[in-house]
C-alpha cells in the first residue's frame, strides 16, 4: 500500500512540474511580449522621451503591481489602460522579468534656461550661469532626498527609496535612480494633485502635497543624476 501511495505521489509531482515551470516568469518570453512597449519605453526599457518612464532595472514586483493597477483601472492612463487590459497575469510577470533584467542608462547633466533680464551673470556668460543654477538645484535636491524638510513635514525620500535610489523590492517601492527628471516632476505633481493615488495609504500624496514647486524640481533633478 505504501509503495502504491509513493508511486502516486511521484506521478502527481511529475504531472504538476511542467505547470509550475510555466508559471515562472520568463524574461526571454517577456522580451517578445514587450515589443509593443518599445515605442514609448525603448527596446531595452530606456525610453528616449523624457516624459515616458525608464523601465529598465526596475523591480519586477513594482512593475507587476503597476501593470495590474493599469489593468484594473486603479491607475488611470489613456494609453496604458487598454494595453494592460489585454495582458494575462503571466504576460505581466514575463514583461516585468524582462525589464528588470536590463540595465538603466545614465542621464546627461540637464541645462536650465536662464532669465537674462534678471540674472546679471547670465549677461556675461549664460552657459556658466545655467550650469551654476542646475548644480545648485541638484544640491538642494540631495539635501531634501536625504534629510527631508522637518519644518514642513516633508519626509526624506531615502526612507523608502534607499540611499542610492535602489528602492525596495519586497515592499514594491520603485527604484528611481537615473529616472528622467521630467517624468519624476510630472509624477510628483500627479501625486500632489491627487490625480495618482495607487500607493499604500496614499503615502505619496501626503508627502507631495507639502512640497513646493522648487522642491519637486530639485529632488527630481537630483534623482535623475544618481548613478545607475
């Protein structure tokens, strides 16, 4: 009797193995499934348009969470919602595995426009003035990222996103290092206005609503210049 039960157990395990293997995320299959995403996010997840996010090297846990939010409509985007609705859970996991396996690209130092009427230094050397302004902005962003603003109750980004912008995979907190500054600025403003709210306990809205335009810009530029 014991031998028969053992044989039955082995037989069942063998029959289930292919299904278990199939359920595992496959980055190679994900590359094929992500072909439709390349137009906005780049073939390797490094988008060339600064208002579209880079997906390369992003935690699969976060990508899965966001794609499912687009699919259910808890995160609204006119382009992403219909695309996500056509994806199965397996498709989502494979696509997430593909993008998480790619390396995010570095950004070049951005150039800010200088108001020549208000900046005497700009009259003498506009390029030098612009570089000075962006470096000052990044320095302010660095301080806010690491220390927050205690007086205005703005939490430090480092608490959830890590000292190097690496995020937190188990908690599905996104990696944000080397992300496009323009996309980060838009995202923070969306959280601030309440247009986007699909995060635990609406935490990002509670933080962003207390941030000034200057703070949003400075921390976004700082994050964009974090090394990949």
